[in-house]
C-alpha cells in the first residue's frame, strides 16, 4: 500500500507540474492561477498547496523531478557500464511521455515553442529554476560519487560530471526549442550532447 500511495502522489505531482507548464505556455504566466492548475488536474487548490508553495515551484518541479529520477536511475545501472553510457541511459529514461502529457497534450510545435520561450523568460521563475538546478546537480553528483568511488568533499570530479550532464540536457532542450518543425527528437539531441561531452568536446571536423 505504501508503494501505491507514493506512486499516486508522484503521479499527482507530475500532473500538477505539467498542467502548470501547459497552461502557462498557453495563456502566459500572469494569466494562470493556482485554481486553474488544480482544476485542470481535477484536484482542489488545497491539494495543490500540499505539493507546491507557488505556481513557479510547480513549473520548475518537472525539471527537478526528472533530474532526481536520473540520479536514482544512475544508481540502478549495471556497475560495469561506462559512466557516460550509464548517465545517457539514465537521462533518456526520464523523457518518455507520462500519462499527464497524454491527458493534456501540447499543441503544434511552433505554438508550443513560442509559449515555452515566453514562460522561461518570466523573471518570477528564475529563482525557482536556479534552486531546482542546484538541488538536482547535488543529487546527481552524489550518485556519480558513489559510482566512481570519489569523495564529494575532496574531489571535484563528481560535481563536474553532474554540472556537465545538467548543461548537456539544458543545451539539448534549448536546441529542441530552436529546431525547425518537425523538431529533432529530444532523445536524439540528448544522446548527441552526452556523446560530445563524454568525448571531451573535440572541435567539429568539417
């Protein structure tokens, strides 16, 4: 029962986070209320407040939760798997479409991209996004340290890897937003970004 309860809570959190992003991209940040987000998911505003303290936190939660799941997935990868192969697979696992996206699919690419760009430029979101990134990188660094038998207190390596992985995902997602329609699948972009980082970012050969 505990496992079922935790899964339901995770599903509700994911649905609220996605609804916050979807409605904000559609209507603009100032035109979305907590009540609107809760209604879209079929829960009460009080339930929303059990998960998030603000709509900005709800929007940032999708990135945070995806990153925390990446760290958890990395811990489950085979111990003999090369680090960047394991990191790539752990990250890719988090980009499958969840039931919350199926229930509230995004509109056509051009419309969606315009709304997301406007949302990401919203000053009210900046602090939450920075906080989410810091928490996510710390957890991923801890997972990398465990896997590589390094010490977070004395070795830079796990934090460097976590920061590089976080940057690779961020750049891949930005590239996705900048892509022509139809866009390059995000899974391909993430794989390419991680491959380039793992190779030491050699200059492109032309």
